[in-house]
C-alpha cells in the first residue's frame, strides 16, 4: 500500500509549477486542440510559468510549455489572466508592429489590431467575453497565433 506523505504533498502544493520554455519550432508549429476540463493543470502551469517569467514576457501560449492546447496566459496590468479556447470575435484599428517572443530570437514584423473583442473560458470553464486594447490586445493576438501554430 502506498503511504500518503501529507507533509511532502503540502510542500509540493506551495511550489509553483513553472515549466521550461520550449524553443523547438516543430512543437511550436503544431496546431493546438480545444482545451477541456482535464487540461486545467496545464492552464495553471502556464499561469505559473508566466509569473516566473514576468520580467521577460507579457504572455505565453500552452505550446510554449509543450502542450498543444488552446490555452493562453496574458498579463492584464499586473494580473495574469488565463484564457481557455480564446477567440477574437471582432477587431478594430489595424497597425503594423514588431514583436519578440520568448521562444524565438529577435523580432518579427506583423499586423495587429488596436482593439479586440475576445470570447474565452476561464479556469472554471465559465464563458467570458471582454474587450482589450493596447499592449494586452497585442499580447492576446500574439498568443492566439501560437495556438494556431503560427510563429511570430
Ligand atoms: Zn511568442
């Protein structure tokens, strides 16, 4: 019989589950599949990984920690917001910009929208919708591209 070590379990719980950032383009180019309730741990790990990289990244997508699921985590102000199955339903104000990525070297040119309307599910799989602009909107667009296997 396996003995449950309560003290070790508590210690483990306190530790954040930050994961290694993947730089393998073969993994990054895989299209993500829909996130299901079973994928909640991946979403929490992604949030913890974003927090661990807060001085370097505004957002992360799950395939950056090796999980090809439609899950992103983005800083909205100081708070990491996890979005499962995010979808941009409306966008306004196209502009050109250059973006860097924690999984890649250098920066790449891309077109983004100043204002976006997003539908997603939160960590308890409640449907949410919100509008974003500026840097949060740009980060969400970048991370949603990751879920499609696009590398920018
Ligand atoms: Zn990226």
